[in-house]
């Protein structure tokens, strides 16, 4: 059985106007995105991992990574398995001694751990079909082009009061 559709971790965003953090996953070989609403703590943990920030003391997900390694296990993959009643579910698949161990997890925690270990992330096809948002590359490129044009035309004095 396939693990699902491979996705890449795009990052953490804040959804407006609610100011609710979301983690954004993008289909590797496609144009669909999967936004998953998460808590502020998990958003911070994922953002820190993506930016290479090392806090003075380990965060919970750093501790979990060290614990997995201390048990001579590895994180094989994360799979967002389903969405039920507006809640996403995931499996954290660990490997040890040639065996795989599947642990049920919140997607945000599993993704935070995957961000620290470089482990692949998958989404069940049905979840992506039901909850994925399609964004065509042309729209994204147009947005980037508009922003670059703005940066090319803006001057420091445009930001002076008065």
C-alpha cells in the first residue's frame, strides 16, 4: 500500500483575519496545497526548525527527536491519514531494527518532528482530494512578479512620514 501523495513543507503562515496559524503543505508533483490549522506553539516549533533556530533549551519536538535517536530509531515518514469532523489525523512512522512502528499523532506534532529530521511527509489521496486547495503556478508567478515590480519601484522616501 502506498503512503499517499508526497508533499513538501512550504512553511507556517498566519491566516487573516483570524490570526490563526496554519502549516502549508504542497503536493510535490502537482499544484494542490493542504492548509492545516495548528496551535501557536506548534507553529513556532515548525518555524524554528525551518529557519534553523536553536533555542537555549530544547522544545518538546527537539526532545522527541533526541528520544527517538536515543532509542536507536529513526523517523521514516509522516502521513496525514484523514480528516474527520474538521480534524486532521496523522501517523508518525518510526523505524527500528528493520521494523516499522506507527504512532498516531497530531499532524502538527508529526510535521514539527519531520522538519527536524528531514523525514518525508505524505498525505492520503482522499484528504488531498477533499481538502486540498489548487493554486496554479501562473497565479503564484504573477504574485511574485508584482511584488518584484513593487520592490524595483519603491524608494526609501516613500516610507517617510508626511
